[in-house]
C-alpha cells in the first residue's frame, strides 16, 4: 500500500505501474539501481512483505533538492521523503528496481539519499526521417522514466517529412508529410519528391494535435517534458515544396533554406510556432538552426535587401538575425529557445540555450558567452552509430559507439570556465533515423546506451564504474526484454576491430611523413604522425586513428635510413552512407634520395561502391628492394568524389 501525501493521483498511478513492473531478482540490491544513487548506507536485515508494499510518502520535505529523494527501508516499513512529486516518482522507480521477485518480495534495509547531477537528462527522437507511432513513443517514455530521464526531444520536421498538424498550413501534412519511398536512402539518392496524402504507396504520417496533447499528458505523468523541434532556416525542403513562395527562388524543389528576406517567411514561422506552443506546454522550443547551406541567400535579392536594411555583413549574421527575431517572438509568448550550436555563428542572444553536437567546443564557447548549454557531442551521444562490430549489426549511417564509450563521457571539461559551469544544464542522447526504418530497430539502437546517458546525467561525479554499470545493465535488460523491449545484448558484444587493439611493429613506425596534399582539418586524427604511429584504425573514421582526405593522397615516408623492404601497404575503409569510398587506385614508389622515385606497383580497387556495408581493403605491394623513402599516392574515383580514410602506412 502506498500512502501519498499531497501528491497527484495521476502521477502516483504512473509511478505505481512502473513500480510493479520490476519483479526480478537483483543480485546486490540496492546496488542494482540505475542510475546509481548519490549515497547508499546499508542497514542490517531484510524487509519482507506479501501483497502490496507498505510505503509512507512525505512530500515537501526540507533539505532535499528538486527531483531528489530519500528512502529509508527498515523492518518496520519504507519511508520516502521528497521535495516534489518528481522526487517521489523517482524514489518509487528506485524501489521498484530493488524489488526482489517471487511469491514473497523482499527489500534490503538501507538508507538512500539521491538527487540528479543535472536538471536536463534527455533523449532525442527523429520522427521526420521515419514516422513513429504514438504507442512507440509512450513505450520509450516508460523506459526513460525508469532511468530518471526527464526530457523527450522530438524532431518533428526535416526534409524527409513534416509530422505535426498545423491548421494554418494544411499542406504541411497533406503533402509535405508523405514521400514515395520508405527507405530514406532511396528517397535521398533519388528525386526527393513528396506526394499527396492518400497517394497509393505513400510513406509517412503525422500527428494530430489531439494525439500530441495526449502524448504530452502521458509524459507529464511520468515527469518528462517534451521539447518539440521545428527546423529553421535549413533542413526545410519539405516546407518549401509545399509552400514554394517561402523559398528564395519561389519555386518548389529549389533549395533547403527558408528565404529570410521575405516577411512572409517570418509570418509563417510565427504562426507555426503559435500552434506548436499551444500544444506543447514546456518552456523550451527547439528551433534547429543547423547545417543551413546559406547559398541561395548570397544571390537572393530579398535576402540581400534584408542584409542591407539590417546592417548585416554576411549570411552568418543573416541567420543570426532570424534566430534572434524568432527568439524575441518566442520570449514574448513566455517561452525560450534551444538551437544546435550553429546558432552561435553570426552572434547569438545570451538567453538562447545551445545544444552542442559538433564536439563540445561550441558548448564551451556558449558558456563563455553566458548561454545555457546542453551537451550532446557526436563522439559519445549519437546513438545512430553502430553499437557493436558493424559486420554483425543492422546497417547504420556509420560510426561506432559502444556502450562503454557512451558511459565514459564526462560533461565537465577542464577548459570550461569555472564561473560558467552553472550554464551546463545537462546531456542528451540523439538517434537520427535515416537508416533506422522500423520501431523495433530504433528501440534496439536506444537501449541500453540510453541508460548510460541517464547515468551520466543523474549520478554524481566520480562515481562511475563501468564494470558495475554493465552488471546492472545486464540485470535490468532482462526486465526490459520481459516487458517486450528489443534491446542490444551487451553480453554478446564482439567489440572493437581486433587489428586496432594492439600495436603494429614495422619499419616505418615513428617515421616522419611529408604530405604533398594536405589532409582535411575535419579529420586530423593524431596529426602528421598518424600514419606511422603503429596503430590501426577501429570501426569508425571518427576514432582519431583514421586520417581523412577530401582530395587525392600524396605523401612521402622517410624511414631515416636505407632499409631492406619486402612489403608496403595501407588500409582504407569504405562506407557509402557518409560518402567514404575506396580509392580508384594506389601507386607505391621508393627512392634513395627523396627526389627520384621508382614505381613499384599500381593497385586498382576491386571493391564495389554499391553496398552500404563497412568494408576494409589493403592497397599494398610485395617487393624485394631497399630504400629510405616511400611515396604513397591514392587517387579518388572520379565518379565518387567523396572521402578517403587511411589508418597506417606499414613497411616491412
């Protein structure tokens, strides 16, 4: 029996439902609580009960922070103290995770003092690329609540489809919500067209306002706020196809960015946001702001006129003008905005919250400006990357992000301003779904990695222990499987690419490399010494082992002295989703003086570029020669002008 004290019936009902869903034996209760609590003090004995547990709840307790709670379990019963309803709710989740299974339930006697490290603990849902049912979202809300996550970020609009009913603009859902192809990759590589609702074979969907209100209510009962995202000014192809007058060229399929020079664009965005704010009560509205191409603005007479009238020096400031204009409007409605870190370009208002995804640098800069920040760096928080060896996982957009790497993320860095740390509001995990078609696949990509995000956001600094966390994840995973969740089995993890787990000993290790064509500043790995550091790359080109080139490769390795050489080779990767390809061919040369080179071999690629699988190939030669210098040249395929990634030049 749970005795509430001034707590809403709706909230307590939701808590009870989740509480009684946890009926499995935990080996070391309460150590199996996820996320790990701030403080646990064990006491002797076990509290046994049959039927409903006797729990006394004291609300408005003094000395407890918002969302925090204290639990005292003795042989006489269970007492929960909390400052607010959220604290009570989270306490019941912890008790549920401590519950032992069987006909007689047991709880270890103990005292728990628990509270969140950060106020924002979020999970992102991309429903634009692939529409998700309300039932799916509710199911994930239940899992989020168990892990004490409190923000659901819903990416409602993007090129792939508009997903919210807007009464003022019915073609957003009557046309811009539907496309001919189910597979995003097929649509993206094709004509990128939209079709009318009801067209045979049309793929997509949208939420009515009533459906979204019901979702908001469901989430609120579990103390989760929903953050709606309406993309602007970029990623808006679907809007401009339905309402081409909002584009710079005034015709459909002519760009991805709103025309900021037109007043009707501002009017459109304000009317849309009015309807969004009517449905979503949370104080924050996400306005996107990322990856705008800005190309049409440079030639658009309306945009150029806007820049002249407002005294804007470049298109970055033009985007900033729109962000500030929209923010002013949102503030006038009693709300606040969040934007991706690109909103910093051209200047940003100090009242905007910045979501840092291109690493953490943007977030750190925003903190120095005085902006609130939510950290979601791709290296640790992008759950669309494969969570195990790509050869055994479903197709993904690329990248490798195992559970342990997610868990290793520490949001507070030494380079952050000490007087600005209060601006760091929390963390979020993101799942972009270009390659994630089905609900079950999306669920598989979230869990258990989202549990690691939850623990980063909740548990105190310095308490993380991956071995302990993994044990808790395995135990809790059994509960989730029994409840019908499709989750990654961490006990069957294959792990990192084996070649990258041990040093490579060869004659070029530590040698100086001269780059006749520069590598990309976006993928510098370990700098000039990357290709002779004795380490192979892993499953992803972003692991700082792979050196990236957006041009042909031409480099010279100086062995320091003349060496007998029997083998020269380098390994490339291919994953076509992010335009990473094998070279068309590689030429390998040697020289005694570093000026006059002899061609040893020309290696041609035989790997097809029609597969989305992650592939590796050595371009090498076996020889019998001696030389001091090795020249290695790789040529991009003229028909596939994408990226080349190489991890090591091996000489033996």
